[in-house]
C-alpha cells in the first residue's frame, strides 16, 4: 500500500467562495490517494471494505459548519435580488443559493473519509496554512496505517484464534475496573 500525496496552492485572492474567506492569503490543496497491490485489492473487495469509513465524522456538525457560510451567501443573494427584482423572487433565489452552497461547503469541509474516495482518483483536502497542510498529511498517513493493519489482519479473519486471558491479582483487577469505569 502506498499513500500518494500531491500538494498545490492557490494564489492570494481578495475573496474566495470555497472555503468562504475574505482577505488575502494562500490556500493549499492536498490530493491524497491510495495505491494497493493485488492482494490488498482482493482483500478490500472480498470484505467490501471500500465502502467502509476510514474516518467518521458527525454529519450534523459537518452540516452546521457548512450551513453558516452558505446562509451568509444566501442572505447576500436575497438582498441583491430584492434590490433588482421582487421580494418573492429574491426569497427563492436566496433559498436556492443557500441550499447549493451548503452542499458545496459540505463536500469541501466534511471530515469523513470513505476508503473508496482515496482509491477512486483520490480526494482533495483544503488547508488554510502550512501547518494545517502538514497536520493533514500526518493524519492521513496515520489513518492509512490503520487501514494497512486491518488488511493485514483480514488475511486471517477466517482462522480461529485463541487469545489467553490471564488472571490479574485482586488489586490489579480492581484498578483495571476503576480505570475503565470513568
């Protein structure tokens, strides 16, 4: 398994819709994809792991994060349309812009990563700083390491495994229970 990373940057602009930014600065894009060998591909297909989430995120939180800037753009579209046309038309335009931009922001800002996204052409991540670019690279490397270990263990999923569970002393057992309770 190889994690392929391509870095790029977008020049400074006064205004950018995705992500909604006002002011100058550089936005970095990180394109991440996975390259698997034949055995890994066979395991992925056999256990249908391509559809599995590699990273879960709360879709409600992602939607809230996406809706806020989209609502601002919808409001601006409403005001601009109201000045040019009627209130009714402006309301419709504002709602449509809000819905479309929520979908755009949701796709851009969501944290959930599905294995197939990294396999089928990869996925782009937007980073606002060099530090966030490096953090995202390290994070992707870390989580892809987990996928690699799952594929390695999947080779033996049909084998029966006996794992000995050794008894602890009375005090050790008490500490384990107390530690995991809180």
